[in-house]
């Protein structure tokens, strides 16, 4: 697998708020990569067979630079890397690879997810300034997420505090149904369990599956989800 990876160097790791880190990577090989907003990369965590997947928020091919918004939500290799990686550190990258093709989706675009979806919202918003993009995200720390959204210039993002009893899911389901009724595209991302719940609710509301796209970024008690 390492034969397919490209080397890069960390040039910045900025803690934006809470567990959110804006990480900038550079490397000559990044200049040769063609990236589309919504595509993913895998970054090796010390081994080519131990990787974590991220959605770049920016890719400057002319400068050989890309940025990812990392969120350290646990104690695994990915969270440790997001916390501790420092300028000058080296890493190997696999990608970019197909994940979500935002250019094929109809306007208006509505994205739901969690902290791991914030980068996708940024990429979608900045892909086409004329596109109408909104989002609803379930987050553990509303104030930290609001600070990150403000830093990234994301203004049409509703933030719902996660509840152990999933009491916030009713508001999330309502937001998704309202957006889906607007006849645009609905993108369900983030936690696989949340995606399943929202998808089932959309089916009960007879929302056409053609206008709904899903991409699970993680699942409870699972690692290596790509």
C-alpha cells in the first residue's frame, strides 16, 4: 500500500477550538493531484495499514498544499495524531479518492452530520459561492463548534447539542425533512447510526431516495471505517 502513498510534511497544526484542529500539509506530490470538493484522503498513522480518512477542506495544487479539519473525538490513533502532530512531522497520504461528488448534486444542498462533517460543509460552501448550502450538525460542544464555524465563515449551520437519550434527534429529523421537502439534495454524513435513523425517517415521509446521498464517516465501536 505504501507504494501508492505520497509523502507530505506538516506545516501547521492550529487548535481552533475544543477538539478541532486545522492541519496544513505540503509536499511536491500534492501538486500533481487533482482533487474535487467532497473527495477523501487517507493518512497513515505510523503504518501504511493503520490509516484514518479525512475530507480535505482546501487543496492548492499550485502550492502543493492541502488543509484538513481534524476532530479528536476519542483516544485512538487518529485522535492522538490530530492532537500531537507538529510542523516538520512527515506522513504518507493515499488519495485523493472518490467519496462524495458534490458537483453532481442539485441545489439547494443540505448537509447533516456531526463534527466530522464540518470540513465537508466548508468544501461545499466554497466550491461554488453561488450555491445555497445549509447544514445541521449534532455536536458535543456547541460553543466550540460555533467558534469553528465562525472561523471558517460558515453562517448557515444549525448546531444541536448531543444528548445521551438522543433527545436532540427529533429536532434533527425535523430539519432534515424540511430540507428534503425543498426539492434539493440532502447529504447524510457522520455517525452511521444517526444516518440510519435519519434515512428511515425520510422513507416514512416518502422522500425520494434519488435526492438523498449518504456517507458514514465513523461508527460506534468500529475502526478503519472508510
